[in-house]
C-alpha cells in the first residue's frame, strides 16, 4: 500500500518497488570504416536488474562492471549487428556527439541481444554508464534518469502518480513504460481482445454441439423415457439421468481435449515448432504459458456453462407423455 500524504490519496498496491537503477542515454554513431549507424547508447550500472534481460541475450554476455575494461565493452542488438556485418568479439568505433564535439571510442562487442521489438532494437546499444559520465564531464552523482522496477506491473499507475506528486521536484518528469511505448501496449491489448473473441466462439460452438447431441440422445430414448415415467419416475428424475449421461460425455471430451491441447502446447514450448515473424508479432515463436489455475478455471467454466444450457432441451423431457408413446407403438 502506498501511504497517504498531503498531496496523494492513499491507494492499494499489490507489491512495492523491486529495484531502482540510474541510466544515461546519449546519441552516437557506430563506425565500421565501411558503414555508419546512428544509435543511442544506454548507459547502465551494475545495480541494474540484469537477470530480467537474460532471456534476450542471444550471444556473449552483458558488461562486466567488475572489470577495469568495462568502459570499452559494448552490447548491441542482433538487428544492428546484422546491418553492420559485425559479430561477437569484433571491435567497432563509437563516435559520441556531445555539445557539438565528437569523441571517438574504440569498443569491443561483448554481447548481442534481441528483444524482438525492432523499433527498440535498432535504436539502442548498452554501455557502462561511467563511460557516458566521463565523456560528458559529469561526476558520479549526475544521471539522466532512474528506472523503477515494481514487484507487480499492475501497480504502475499508482506508483507513477505517487512518485510524480510526492517524490519529484517540479522540474522533473515521471512516466510509465505504458505511456512511453503506448503503441506496443496497444498492440498487446488488441491481442487480448482477439483472445476473448476466440474463447467466446469456442464456448458457443461447444454449447451448440452439446445441445444438439443432447437433443438426439433424448429423441432416441423417448421409449425409455416413457417406460421410466410409467414406472413412477418424475420428469426431474429423468432429467437427472440424462444430465449424468451428458456430464459423462462432456468430461470425457474435455479430458481428451486437454490431453491433446496441453500435449501440443508442451511440444511447442520445448521444440518451438510454430515460428512467427518478429516484425509483426514481436516474438520469433508462438509463446506458451502453463498456468494451472487458469486451465482449471477454464475447464470448470466450460463444464458449468454447458450443463447450464443443457437444462433448456431438458424441458422436452417434461412434455413427453407415456400414454402417447405406448399408443403410438
């Protein structure tokens, strides 16, 4: 929970701040003697949460801040490496353009990363923040900004408001990653809508299929229904019997469906058979996440909704009269 202060109304949060690390961003030109590439150098420190980025590192390593040569190390994106024709371990000239002056640095490519977000990858390279502080003539206390990592991303809006109102002076600005990269999160929200639409269509198809099967089951067993009613069974008792049969059919189908679906998802997670275009989808393969509670809730929800809708054709059982059935026979 964020505490209430004079200018900020108390609001609930799921967690707190996980990490705060400084950064500096400066424009530069990469020179290979054959090609030139404009880029932004993002200067970071050892305090940065590097483990969060390990999944994006394709080759090499991150900057070794414990090494005295850390200010000569450079991490570029796979996109930039391909455009410049550079590989891991190659040397490259970095031209810093600061206040109209050019500063040349010879640096070694120690790592290559790939986030899948082309607009980001082609713009940024990572260096030791001390390199930029030295080049700009700044002391160790001067930085361009701080990156705040939270325990739960859902708390971004609350913490952003709190930091902006209560912690920062009027001359400084605070924004969330959603505000900074609104187009990316807008695209992700669109995928959430597609997910809901597909899920709704699947439920509708399942319900219609089960109702059709249930009606066929009732019509084929009208003689049995007549016998049961003539022996004293009520319409409610007969409905229970048919619902038990429907429950057996549904659970059997759901069991087979889960085995097949989860099996295919496990194969995709392990072997990445389904590839995607990173330019359009921001990832190079179809991602898979196994969330036990989500799987359980979906199964229970589908089972409950389907059985609920099966009560509608069950009204047909109440209209079946034993006398008419036996007279027809």
